[in-house]
């Protein structure tokens, strides 16, 4: 499947696991765009989903995607789901985001100006304080696959694209400042076999609040610079 679909599946898979472990009731999706994630996760046993984006016009154009489909009416959820769309910035605290268990931020950080990117961790890890926060962003190491010149971006609105090392540095800087969180890295969208060492198309950082890590949780091991979901490390 295309990488964008793999992203939503990946989030779905993480959430299924998280639900089993930590009983997720409320989820916030920052930079939700066209609400594409919703159809992948709407059957999850979650009570509330909040979709936040800075672009109100985009949300209004796509708001119908939050309505139940016919199939949803025929095959109803066993429990109610409250879905809210909010216009706002991922960097701004909002009391409606309190008591959130999971934050997702799919391909949004690379769209943020430096001041917003600086403010974002305070909102997510100090104000919202979810049990789990999942960030995805393009892996710049992978751009050679697209035949791009060094430094060229995948999208005109991208303010940056980070290598795996840069993304790791950003995430570790967060866990150094917000010490009750730990982070793990993975990837999605595997490239050609002969370019194994460049990692995956997108990179994923999964932050977990330490107090919810239970003893049954086995941390996945990844090679230092390999973020691929492969059974054996790339290098
Ligand atoms: N997450 C969605 C997905 O993967 O389908 C959309 C990703 S799109 C590439 C990036 C989104 O981030 C856009 O919808 C944009 O409006 C939104 N965005 C940019 N700056 C933002 C901010 N400060 N707060 C919230 N959303 C923002």
C-alpha cells in the first residue's frame, strides 16, 4: 500500500496495542488535515476523538468525513464515540484537550515555523501530558530514492526535512526536558533493498509516559540508525 496508508495503519496498530495496555479513552490528532486518520481508527474502543488543525477552511471542506458512513449505521459500535473538530494550533494549550490519553501528530512538525516547533513540546508534554504521543515526519536520508538534490524538500510547505539523526536529536532533547517521557523510533515505507542503510520513507517517534509503562511491556529493539520495522536490523 502507499506510504500514507501505511502511516494510518501504523497508528492504528499502535493504538490497538495501547488500548490493550492502557485503556485509551481520549485521543487528539494534531494537524489532522482532511481527517484521513479517522476512518482507520473510528472502530477503536475509544470514547472521544478530537481533531485539531490550524487550517479551518480545510476542515470545513472535509467535515463530512467525520459523519458515520452507512456501514457504520448498519454495524454499530458497541460504545458511543464523541468526535470533535477544533480549529487551533498544536502549540497552543486548550482546556478541551485535558485528560487526553493519546496524541497523534502525523506529518505535521515539518510544516511548523521554528517558534511553533519550539512551543509544541510544552503543549504536548507539559499541558496535555498524554500517556502516548506519536509523531511522524519524512526521513531526509530516504530522499535519494526520489532522486532529489541534497536539501530539496518533498513538499513546498515543508520548513525542514530531518535525517534520522536530527529527528532522534529532537526527540531525545524532549525526553531530556520532559523527563517523565521515554521515546522509541520506528519507520514505515521500506525502500529498495540495495539502499537498506537509508532507512524508511517516514520516521516515527513514539513517546510514552513512564508511569504507564508496565512490567509486561517489552521494548522493541532497533539498530541505532535503522528505523525500519524489520525483523533484523539494517546495519
Ligand atoms: N495529519 C494529516 C495526515 O497525515 O493526513 C495531515 C498532514 S498535512 C501534511 C499537515 C497539516 O498540518 C495541515 O493540515 C496543516 O494545516 C496542519 N498544520 C500546520 N501547522 C499547524 C499548527 N500549528 N497546528 C495544527 N495544525 C497545523
